């Protein structure tokens, strides 16, 4: 359809008519969702189309693109006297007290007499901006959803807003930019994302800007009354929903600074409108919502491990800024491809940001990254699109993710990530480097102790043209599935091995367990033993005969203690590494009972399954200081000895300060975990580490029975607390050896 806009520009009334393909607007009729958590938590956070899509693109483009200096936070930092943005602004434009940020919107001359304004022009009107070209670039990049930052922290709406006069139709370009993007993106059969960051506008962004007396400027600078600001936050979202019907509404941080009632009004309104539109929608968050009905977003990072809930990360082609700045640098195409692969393998999607110039030009360096990703996805997208995470995300030395603000890494030939098709009869092993011409690639996860290959029918390398395959030879032993690569290396940023099965992909056995075998060289009857104690009867119950153990596989970080007699008596033989032939140590066929513990002689990190952050002591702190969460780092504050007390419980000792974790004893759920000196008679200092699923554990206090809880999506530095176990992923932890 066509929408006519009558615009006041200076003293001249203009009438612009342009095509905007926006679905018809209808009044809300559905009342399925009510503005309560109980109601909105019934919403499906990740519909099938979102799980299939994997990759989307958005862009920080707006008024802040005009100065093209430092970052998209220029509107805030230009008012801070200690910041370089302030110096730059004074030098180029003038003192912010006389040349304020809204001059970039209204238009004004800089100190050299150059007229400066955010006013991109369409190519059809002699400018450099073409939303259809942008949309085609997104298609060529392999994206399945895309859309603009419809409003950033600066309070400028990129649509024809009736509640905010500071918008792109009433000022500057005099174009409904969101409408133009909606038309162009949907014409390419992409889902429409709208990104809104306006919660921070009135929750601290303009903290350093001067107080405004004009009510309109108070609106722009987030200086209205709290009730008015909260209502405006909702009203802007309602406009976007009603007119543009976005498939995804992505929101930045500080939602927890918005009144809870308005947050619930937004969720219920959006979900009810989606019912009226007969489509499934996605709402994302960094704080203020939950994973029951919404998608958790990690900024520039993501979990280090496979997640039970579907998630999203927003990252950018540049490490320095989200918006265009002069001289900005870029990540490599390979970094972006490998980060996409890693995130998909862990049950996530990637939303990648680009940074167009103020006039609507997308720099060639950014185009090259997108087109490189698109070229790879065109050939190997079978292993990405419409896939699902498998039982293991992968293997290899490159530790990607592990929190927020974690730079993307390039993997190597040892770094492998898994995905599977939705029918669960095809497993993809995506290799991030070339193992060598004619070399055997060892996929250790698929070793004979963990993975049965009897129904494996084909092993193929995806070719360099879509739909082409190269058959590969394979063998399997206790060390892994060995796949012989072709004699010549294809040209690719990552390589995909396709494993096809006659039925369902076999179940993967546990990794974080000690393997015991009745024959040497890890053969014969075998079983995997998780942390715990195993008498003769318990070993026999899992198929291991008395005095029959002839080889053991001990994962790094674990310790097995075999005993000559039942009930952990007689001679004890400790194993902290694998042994293929116990005849060499004189204890072959002599073990009647066994304990599986953690190796107290190495340092470990304790990593939250739900947010990828690690337990942090804080270093040299006083007794009674809280345990906190921190992004993964080499710091000794994040390293722990986990020492078996010999009674089924452990003490957890920090490397940096020697203090142990302390529950506090009889305390209310939600109490903070603290640190104390070791006292062998205090059960508050003893912890049971019990396997849950996969490589995950719950850590249960002996004194009160509560478990350690990370709190889920929390900011770095948050206190770690304790609650009663309820199976939530916030209460599950990975135990990772320090390299």
C-alpha cells in the first residue's frame, strides 16, 4: 500500500508518498494474555521459525552516526568533561552548552560552517541510501531475519511517531525509516526485527546532559516525570507493534528500570496482537523478563557450554563501536563464521550488527564480512539452518563464549562443533580448521566407550558446491572416531562432516565420568562411573565383575581410587590419568570397590550453566566476603581446589586466598554464599557435588541442603546465592580444568 505523509519542514509543507508494505492494522481482539507473569510466562519463547533461522542482522544507524566519533554513546559522553568525546565536540562543533546533541537532529553549522544533520536521502532522490539494497545484502549474507535499531538510548524514533516528535518523519530525513525497512526486508521473505534501546534513555543515559526547561527537550533527554517516562516507553512500543507488526522485538538493558506493570502491559499486548496476526513472535531481553516466555540475549558473547533454553547473542562486526566511526576496525570473516557455528552448537542464534555511515552507505569492509558469511552458508548451511543442538556442543582447545563481552575466536583443526537435523538421523561435525591432506581427523567425543556407530551408514565431507559430497573412510576405537580426509584441501573457512544413520542418532554416553573396562586397552565389558562411591555389588549391578577391572579411562580433573577389598578397604590404588593396562601397575583384576572423586591437586573453575560466568572469590578479601560471578579469565580468584573430605563431601578452596566456600548454615533461601577459614567440624563448609545431566552438577551444602544458584542472567559481579534444588539451569554448574 502507499502511505502519504504531510510533513512540516521549516516553513514549507511537503507531501511525500512512498511505498511501505506493512500488514493491515487491526484492533486488538485477543485477550489470551493478561498483564501478569503467570499469564505471559505461558508464551512460547522460541517458535520453530526462530530456532530454524539461526542468523540475523541489525544495524546501529541514526543521529549518533553523524559525528562518527568514538561510539554510539557519543550523545552521553559529549557532555562528560573527562571524555575525549567532549574534547572532540568542542573542537568540531562547539561547547555542548551552546551546541547540544539535538542540533544533529534539527541541523546546524559546525565550527567550519558545514551544515550538519542526520538527513540521509534515498538514491531515488539523489542520495546514497537504498533500503532495498540493504535488504538484498542481508539475503546475500544468509540472514533469515533483519531490522533496524528503531530507537537507541538517545530517544530518537526512526518511524512516524505520534507520541515522540523527535522522529525521522518530522525531522531530519523526513522518511519513515522503519517503514521503508519493513517493506524492503519483508519483500525478501525475511522476518522483521525491531530493536529498541529506549529503557536506558530515562534510566541514566543522559545523566550528564543539562536539565531542560522545554517539555519537548525533556522528552528527548529522558527528563520527564517517572510516570510519564514509563508510559512513553510503553506507547512507543505500542506504535511499533500496531503499525509494523514486527516478528522480533529486541530490547537492550535496563528493562528492570521500567515499572513492572508497564513491562507486563507490553508483553501481554504484543503476544495478544500476534494472535490477531496469526503468527508467532519473539521478545528478547537482557534483564527485566525471564526465559519462560522470552529469549535471553547475551551481549558480545554467550555461554561457554550447551544451554537447555534457546538463547540469542548480539555481536558486531567491530570491537570498537556499534555505530560507524571514522577509522573503525573489523573482525575477520572467519571469526564471525566460527562464532556463528559455536553459538548454534550451544542452542543459540546470532544477531550480528553492522554500522552504516550517516548518509546510508554501508562500508565495503562490512559488506565483505557479510558476503563472506553468506558464501560459506550457501555451501554449508545444511549444517546450520533448521538444525538443533546435539547432546554435546563439541570439543577442542578453543574456549568460545563463557560470558558477555568475549571476543570471537578463530578455531583450529582440533575444534569441532556438533549440530543435528530435526529428524535426529544426521549428525554434523563442523571442523574449524583443516586437519591435513589425507590426514585422519580424530573426533574424540565419538569414541567407542561413549558412542555406538553400528547404525552409521555414511560419512561424508560437504563439498565446495551446494549439494555435493565426498565419501570418507572411518574407523573407531576408544580414543575417538577417526575420519580420513581427502587428499586435497577444499577452500573454506570451516569444514562440515556429515554422519548419516539408518535410524536415530545413538545416545551419547557421559563424558565426565571414569570408564572402567574388564580387558586391557579399554575393551571388554565396560561402564562409565560418575562422581561417587561404588561397592562390589554396585559395580556388579552395572555389569562389572568383582576383581575384573583391567584398564581405566580417567578424564582430566578426575581421580579414581580402586580398593583391594569391598567397601573401600584394603590396598588403595589412585589413578589421576588413564591406564590402558593395569598389569603394568600390579593391580590388574584386583579392584573390588572404587571411589570416583575430583583431583584435589589441580585447579578447577566452577562455571554456571545458565550464564557462562565462573565463581569468583574476589582475591584478598576478609573472611565473610561473598562469592561473586565473573566472566571467564585466567585470574586465580576464579580457580579452586575441590578436595575430598573422605566422607562423600568436598571442601572448595580458593587459589587466591585459601578460604573455603561457606553456606552460613541454617539460613533463608536466597542467602549469599560466603568465604571462611577451613574448620573440619563445620558442616557448613562441606559440599556434595552430584551429577545432574551431561557434564553438569549441582553443588549441595551438607549443613542446610541448599544448592548454589547463579541467579541466571545477572550482571558480572553479582553475589552467588543458595536455594532449594528445583532443577533450574541456574543451579547447574560445569567443572572445568584450568589449562
